[in-house]
C-alpha cells in the first residue's frame, strides 16, 4: 500500500486513481497528518503531491520527518520534489523562466525510475518524454547523494534520484494524461521500486470488502435505500453477496422517475438477483406535496423532505435492523474533508438519511468509502450488474421534479417520460449515449402553435439537453448532428400527443447549469 501526502495540489486525487489503476491500494493523507496515523498505515512507499506553495514561504508545508524516517521509497512530485530537495540539503530557487504546460524532458543517465521509459530516443541515446510541467520554483542545487535524472532546457534539474535510498523527485506531473508515459512512471515506482504486488483488482477488492462486511455486521441486519443509481446499486449487489437475506432494500417510487425505471429496478434486484426489495409507491404523496409549488429550491426541499418521511416510515416497520448502508464513495470522503483534516470519520450528510427516527439509532455501513467511481463501476460489473445500469448517465435526486419547469403535474411527468425515453433510445441506437456525459429532455409548460395534416395544434414544448463534461462543474453542450436531432424531434412530435415543438439547448455551463432548475 502506498501513502499519498497531499500538499494541496488539484491533482492529488488523480495520483491516487493512477496508483489504483496500477493495481496498488493507496490512501491520501494531509501533509500534516499525525505521526501515529502515518505509522499505523504502514506504507510500502510514499508519494508527495504537488502544491500551490513555494518552499520559501515561512509557513510552507514540510515533508514530515516520520516519512523520511520510514526507510521506504519516496517520490516527490513538483512541490513534493522541491520540499524534499530543500529539506535534504539542496537548494531551491524562484525561476526567472516559469514553465506551465507541455515540455519535452530528457532522461539523463541511468535511474531506476526512468530508465527505458520514453516516447522517443534522441541521437545521443537519451530518452525523451512528453510531459506536463508546472512550476515557479526549481531545484538549483542537488542534495547530497542525488543525481539529475531528467532535464529540460529551462529546468536543468527536472528530476532527481537517489537509487540507493529509493528517493526521487520529478518536476513534471506523471499523474496527468498529458504526460504520455506517466502511468508507466508511477507503475515503475509503486510496483518495481516499492515492491507493491498489484493485487488491487476488481475480484480481490470484492473478496476483501465481503470479508470486512461480514466481520463488521456479524449476524445483524442492514437497511439500504436503493435509488437505482450506480453507487447504491453496487452497495446492494455487494451486501447481498456478503450477507444475503440480512439485507433489506427500500426503493421509493416518487413518481418522478424515468419511463419504466421502477420496474427495471425491481426486475434487476428483486427478480434477477433475489435481493429483498420493498417497493414503496409514493407517487401521489410526492405530487400532493408538490402541488402549487413553482420555485425550484422549494421543490427540491419538498422532494427531499418527503423522501425522508417515506423512507423513515418504511424503516421503522422493519424489525431488528441495526445498520444503515450508504453508497458513500472516496471522493465524497475527500470532499467532506475527511481525508484532508485527518478526521477520518467525518461523513457527508446524505439527504436520504438526514432524519432517521431517533429510536432506530442505526450504525452506518459504508462499504465503498475507499473506492473511486471507476472502481465502483468495475466491481459492479464483476458483481453481475448489467453494464447498461453501471454506465448510466447521472440522474438527480429530485428526478423529473427539476426537469418539469415550475409546477409539477402528473400529465406533465407522463409527457416528459415519453419524450425522454425517445431521446435516450435514439442516443443509444446511434452511439451517442456513451459520447455524452448526461442527456435528457425537459418539459416546458408553455404552449406553442403547430400544424399536423389539416389540423392546428396548440401544445407543449420539449427541450433536449445533452452535455459533455468530466467533472460536471463545467460542461459544453454536445454538438449532436442535425440529422440526428431532426429524427428525434420528428419522433417526439409525431408519437406524443401533447407536444407540438422540440428545441435544443445550446447553453454551456457556465453560464447555464446542466439542469434547467
Ligand atoms: P447543475 O444543474 O448544477 O448539475 O449543472 C450538475 C450535476 O448535478 C446534478 N444535480 C443534482 N443531483 N440532486 C442531485 O442528486 C440535485 O438536487 C441536483 N441538481 C443537479 C445534475 O443532474 C448534474 O449531473
């Protein structure tokens, strides 16, 4: 296992994902984590992330002596390298020539870290690597025992190494995909230099999680709110495999789901996998609660609150439950500062469980809290969940409630479900579903005039939304082909009584958001 010390880089999570991709388990800790927590973790190697600081600041983060005293290999990236170099007796200087973005690095001499890893070889036999560089400071003088293992014209010391102690520093970022050999460099470090075995694979993760769940839960009973989304679905499949009938799932159909969604969830989990799922039909309860409300935030609150009420009522009818399972994943833990403050058990409050009845006093079970989304997907597939479910676009908790603008009415939801299903079916058929990150239809409660045959129509409008994004914080509207949009528009207007016009949303985020409400 590898320890990643976070010095505040925006890429720290990426380092962790790359190490896991190399089949090696790792965890992120803040640079000032307590000595005990680092010693307890007993890493076989340590990676120091980059960071926004300069080692010259008075309060600049330091590499803790605990790490340097562990006698395990260390790799410092960017700031991590500068901090290492300075603390081990080298010298770091501000650069007159700051370097950000693409650079060609020349590997120098023999080093266990970089030898035989290159994109090209130059006439003198040096390996050349295409890398992503970002630095303001640079190492100007080597610490004792180190040699230069990489350089660029503007940063003569772009990589340092001490093969004997297994301590390395790289000024460039091996964790980003712009560094084309980056994965190989990280693999070389964690597998060959640290000696980690690469057994962090989907099958082994599942075996390990199952053992831990069984040890934790014993013969007690577990309750899970199943939404049909990826995380809760994978938790359901995993817990079922681990503890079988000790698991009960509650699936709340709030009437704001996509076409056939409730039936599909029941088919997959109850019929196909034999999991005990209680389906609660709460459509009219949600629609009654929403009646007359047009404000987006108020609608979200009503839906969240009603969900809690319904879930609580069901939960308190199930006897003998001691645990509440949740689909918390590692990015949630990191974002809620659990991993950044050393307080390992800060839990992101989840609207699904905010108000569980006091008397239930359930213990929290979060089997996925160490996994990244791509790992969750992989173990989901390995557990036998359909690929179609695992690779689904995200769907917001309030569902169609935020895709029907203004007041929510059942006839609107029915029209929207049909339009959305046509759009998604066409995206899948034409290979666009995988190429977009999120796509859906929106119901606009305004009427517009249309004409079909001899008849005049005066009906509602559907907007289509499709975006490409990596992190959902920014997004670009998907440039779907006009012929494709034409075909979807015709189908929606011809097949759905009540829709006379279709428009396509060409707003990016920012300034627009992905959802319309
Ligand atoms: P926006 O509209 O803010 O959406 O650009 C970004 C991502 O978040 C999803 N989203 C939500 N998910 N509850 C959720 O669980 C919500 O209230 C909510 N609002 C937006 C949205 O679908 C998109 O993926």
